[in-house]
């Protein structure tokens, strides 16, 4: 059962938050949806799923990205899930980069995380089914995200190229198996066998992609991003894109950092990018 | 001395935060400035001052309004002060609607508030002098705000009609002497003599305005705003506007509430409104 917990008019459309008991994560999950003006059962709209980064909830993007004016104009719904399971019974960690707020969009295989930390199934299967059953949307889906959520968006699109028309990311962790954030998360959620990590690594997935599964991608990365060298490693994806001739546009931006100020500067371009395929 | 505490590229321009020891409020004050792309000593830009509402700092508008794309396009700088003096030595109150975060843009006359709570002088005199001395801006100023800050913007413009080219407000407290928020703040900051309150009440100031001091105003108010009936009382200003034939456009919006989702929906229109006069 969906429980509506807020409903706010914005840019002629509506921003609404819901909670529901999720079967994939075995806890109550909150998500937010933006419905553009005119969306109705007789005028269904496509959806851009937005995956947020470390520490975020469904609220960061919705409050700070400044996306609604363009999404309203283009007629695109936006759905933002939380970034992890939550609750007193959900294992957590005292650091910001693991546990609650840091689900990394994988299905955990290791105890005690494997009961709740199944964000991959939640985002890929449970949430879209719920959205398509309860809201005036089509089955056309794009996926986008920021940082850990940029990893999630690219990785999920690469693993499910028929389910999404396009994918985009701001400041994504493109090669989690080769950076401290990813190594910490994957070793705890997936265990020590690094072969299992490859299934959630965008660089590795893109290396294995076959041309008929290619889908359009756009990546924007700030050059003044403090996490670029150690965690994000955009150049690793760039090398694979070149090697595979993958249709991914990678835009480097002088002066921009890792914050929502960067996202707000280019979110309209991402919405227009997805609109070409939705 | 201005101390820079953050500098972030956004929409081709820069968002920067500073602190300085303020002589009007006798404490360290933080403010934020957005400088549009191309602003320089040889290409100075006009400024829109933004006054925020109860509980806010300089950050709420800058993070949530989605104003930078349009401000960049129009070449308008935006300056957002804090909403009160702050610090351990600054008298506070346990409630959200008085004390720190709730300066109401007046000069307090009552102890213990009269030492620090001089936000009127800070916003009208000290801050603009500082901004014009240290940043590539012209002396052309518009003023805008939300809720308590909407009260501040309209009141300050009415008291200083030669200093600002235009004023605008979202969801303003238009008649603070006749609402609980205003009565609480004014009785504590200004004392029991209600004659002294009239000097900070937009309805009362507009009643006394002479035609040569009229300046263009724009007010936007959501009809689903929970504070409309008890605190904001837009209809009181509407009556004075009609009586005086004051050039204030008041737009009521069905369905919108008191939040930044409302502000983000119409901030572009406010920037374009001010641009006509800046």
C-alpha cells in the first residue's frame, strides 16, 4: 500500500512523496515523484528515474536540482527513490559512505546486509512496477543520477539496456571496483570474491556490452570536483567508451565541483537529452 | 574584513559565501552572493537583494530557488543576507518565530534585543555599502523576499523608495502589526507602544506613501498557503493598493503553498520583473 505523505504544487505540476513497505528491501521505503502538468490516465507521460548520491534521500534532487520547469515543459515525470533501506532494524555504519544512505544500488549477498540492502532489485523491478501501476506514466523510462547514483544509473542501464531508452550521470563513480568508496561498499555488501563485483561496475559492464545493446548515454563531470581523481575516475570510462565506440557523450566542465550547484547548471540539458529518446 | 568561506561555480557564474564582523548587529554575519557570468570591474551588474523567511539563513534561497539560470541570462547579481544576528552572545528564543532566524528586518529598541537585532540597518545600509565596495556591481538595486523576508522587502522598499528600483515578494507578511508572528516580534523588539510598530508595517507605510515615491511592486501568493489567513493577510495589502492606486501587481495562485517549490515556480518571473527597472 502506498501512503501519500506530501503533495505540493510546483511549476504547474505536482511533487508528491510516498512511503510503502518494500518486498525487496524488507522495510518501509520513501520515494518522491514529480508529475508534470497535464499528466493523466488519458495523457500518460514517460519517467526519468533519478538516483542520488551518498547521504541523500529522495529530497536532495527534488529540492535543489531546479529540474521542474524544464520537466514540466517537456512533459517528463521524475521519480527519486531513497539511496538505501532505512530503519532501526536496518544495519548501519557510523561513516557516511556505507550503510544507510549508501546502498550503492546493488543486491547485497553478505550478512547482515543481504536482508535489506537490495537496492538493485528495488530500483530495477519493484519501484518501476509500483510507479506504473499507480501513476499516469508510460513504460518508457530513462535513468539518471549523481555520484553514487551516477554509478547506479549507468550500471543499471548497462545491465538492462532494453528497459531504459537512455542514461545520464553527473559526477558518476564509473569504476567502483577501483576506488575507495566502491571497494568499501562492495567488499561489505558483496564479499571478498571480486568476480562478483564486476557485475556492478560500469567500466566492466561496458567492456562486455554488445553493439545491439548500446544505449545513448550522457555524462557531465566538473573538473574542480574534489572527488574526481580518487573516487570518480571519469578517465577510466572514457577509455572504454573510446575502445568500444560506445555512444556516450562525456562532457568535462572547467570550474564546477561535486555539488547540486553543478547539477542545477546542466539538469535542463540532461532532460532534453532524455527527451529525444522518451 | 570580508572572509570568503565558499566559492562554487553555478550556471556559468559564481556562488560565494562570506562572513564579516557587522557594525550594525555587533556580531559576525554571513551572506551569500551570486555573480552572473561576465560580471567584472569593467562590466558591473545590478543587484537583487533577497530576504529570507523565518528559520532561514543565506542558504535556503541559494540552494532551493533555482534562480541562477535566469539571473545568469539577465546579468543580475543576487545577494542573500542571513535573517538575524547569530552567535552565543545573541539573545535567542526557543521558538522558531522569534530570536535567531527571525530578525524581522527591524531595528530593535528593547533590551536585550537592541544591541544585536538591527537587521534594518544591516540590510538597508551596511550590507549594500559592503557589496558595492567589494564586488563588481552597480548601485542599482532591487529587493525581494519570502514570508518574513517578503515583509522585509516591501517594507524596506516603501521606506527607501529612492534606493530601490523595484520590489517583489513571495507570500509576504504584509501587515505584521495585525498577525501573531508580527505582534510577537514587534512587541519584543519594539516594545508595547504600537505607534512605533507602524514604521515597519507595509500596509501602514503604503497608506502614507505619496505618488512620487511609488515604485513598481510584484507580489505572488499561493492560495493553498497554510499561513495565508492567519499570518499573511494578502487582502489587507490588496485593499491599500486599490485605495492608493499603487503600482503593485498581486498574483494569487491556486494550489501553491508556502514552500520553496512555490518560489522556484515563479522566481524567473520575479527576475524578469526587476530586470525591466534595473
